[in-house]
C-alpha cells in the first residue's frame, strides 16, 4: 500500500512531527489551552473599612518610590544630554517629564492632612551633629539683626 503525501491527515501529522531547522528538535503544534482559573471568593479583597483609602505607610512608600524614579530619570537624562543620537535624548527627556508629572499628580491628589503626613515638612536630620557633639547651627550662628544684602564692592559703588 502506497501512502500519498497529499492526504490532509498525513499533512497534519507531518506538521506536528516536523523538525525545527534551527534547533533540530521536534516541534509540536500544540494549541494554547485556555487558562481556567478559579474565581476569587473574596478572601484577598481589602476589608470594607480600608476600601478606597490608602494607609499612611502605603502613601509614604508610593511617594518615596516616585521620588526615586524621578531622580533616576533625571540622572539618566542629564548624563546623556549631549549624546549624539537625538532620539535617545528625546526618549530620556520624555521619561524624565513623565516621572515628574506622575509625582506632581500624586502630590496634588493628596488631601492636606495626608500631604503633611506623607511629605513630613519640617523634619530635620540631626544625627551627625548629635553623634559628633557639634552645634546644630554651626560654629557661628547667624544673627537675626544682620542685613541679608551683601556688602557693596568697588564695582557696585
């Protein structure tokens, strides 16, 4: 009995057993199977008291992440500012501006109470001065009554 290579059944079998030319391994024409996942029963959902609200720790972490992303994007952009490929510079500028916009959107979306909590305005780091027994203001603290304008020089007289 002679097998004709034109039969559809044989063609499909030859396709499935065909060798891949690059890897010299058999390739199989497997159809992608749909991924049936079990529906969530609600165990992983946030509780009703926290729904729609983010905690202070999450907000702080998000803020720090956005600031770090902005710093990285800024560093890359300004390090490659004079690169000879203008497309690369354009891309880095776009990424820097996008990171800046994301940070601004985040800060503007915060309520005043949460903003003061997240941004923590007025907190100073005094660990170095306290460890080395140094004055926090420096050797000679500025006087309040001194004029803030610089002294005139010969050129400005």
